[in-house]
């Protein structure tokens, strides 16, 4: 009875008219959140639904809009060998970029989180690639990888075609990705390291544990939530790689077919060839693949992530 009476009172209070002050507060609240809501609707939700719709459409002939054609685009995309080749290229890039960028960033974070002189300067230097324009990064690395005049070949005394040899180009592009993202990963690791209580290390030192043992038995387990977050976001970022390949690889490059990512292939069909329906279908296939990878990672989180 008492519970039923309390519910009735709450409903009666909710039905009461809002005062002028409450109306004014609610109005200002809606005004403040309106730009974000409108931005999400226009820049995020509408493109998502439009892409899904276009994946079921054929780009119309001259003067016509999109024409619904069911799952024909999906049949064509899944039957095309270049789709699976580009997906495999993307996976290979992720295999290079993700493990190297995470491991190197972790080591740098551990050193730069310690008591060393000028660590703020070192942190800034390693983070600089993140604030560089992708076009500038691509231009510099294209010069470094140049077969005839590149700095790398001149230093090593070699004549390697770093960005035109199909066997090694994906590795060269992956190295650029590693160099570009190390600073960002390092900052995230440093923030995670600072959340680990120092008492654990003090107790380990008293027990005679070396720095290596402390790293593997304290740092790695307690840093696992940060590591999982970085790995997950970097896998998604690597699977959607586009800008580096677009600016480093020319359309006439003989290694393009063995290097181009799914997003690069989408760009070619949607914006170069004008076949937006086919391009949207490529994006949907990639989205499904990323969702599958994300589900697997979420399952693995329960086994490998430890929350202190």
C-alpha cells in the first residue's frame, strides 16, 4: 500500500505544471545541447543511414538518382577478388602497425614515466608526429623511401623500391603508421602508469623483485585496461586506414593492388568511378568485419584484462 501511494504521489508531482524558472532552465538546457544533437544527426546518423540505403542501390544513369537493386551490390562485392585482396592488405597493415606501435609506445612510456631529466621534452618530441599534417608526413616519407634519391637507400647503400615493390610496400606503409601513432599511444600509457599505486612497487622492491619482474608482474597486469583500450582502438584505426596510402601511393604504382586498403578501394569506386552504391557496399562489408573483430576482442577482455 505504501509503495503504491508513493508511486501515485510521484505521478501527481510529475503532472504539476513547471514553474517559470524551471521552464527557463529547461529551455537553456536544450539550447546548450542543441548544437551537439544537431551535429550528431547531420554529420553522423544521416550518413550512416544513407550509406546503408545506397548499398542496396545502383547508381543511376545520367540525370537519374539511385535505383534500388536489392542485394546485387553485395553479390558483386563478395564475388570480386579485389575485395578480398584489399581486405587482406588491410589486415596485413594492421599486423604491422598495431603490435609494433603498442609495444614501442609501452617501452617509451615506462622510461618517460620515470625520473629522468628532460622527460617533458622527450614526450613532446615523440608526440610531434601526431600534430603533423598527413600530407606533410606523406611527402617526407615518400622522399625517404625514394629508390634513387631517398635518404634510407643512401644511408644503407641499397637500391630498394620501398613503395613500388608489392612484396614490401605494405610493410613500408605500416612503418609510417607506427611512426605516426607512437606518441599518442605513449601518452595513453603514461596516463595509465600514473594510475598504478606506488605501494606495489615498493613492496616488490622489499621482496627483492628486479625491475624486469616488476614490469611483467605488476606493470603489465595493472596496465591491461589501458592496453586493451589502445589495442582495440588501434585495430579499428588500422582497418580503416586511408590517408597514408592515398598520399604515398600513386595511381600508377604497380604495387597499388597489393597494398590498397578497403577504404582506399571504396574511395576509388565512390568518388573516382562515381559508383556510390558499390562503394557503400564495400564500406558495409568492412563494417561487418570490424564488428566481428570487436566482438572477439570483447570476449577476450574478460580473460586478459585485470581491473584493480
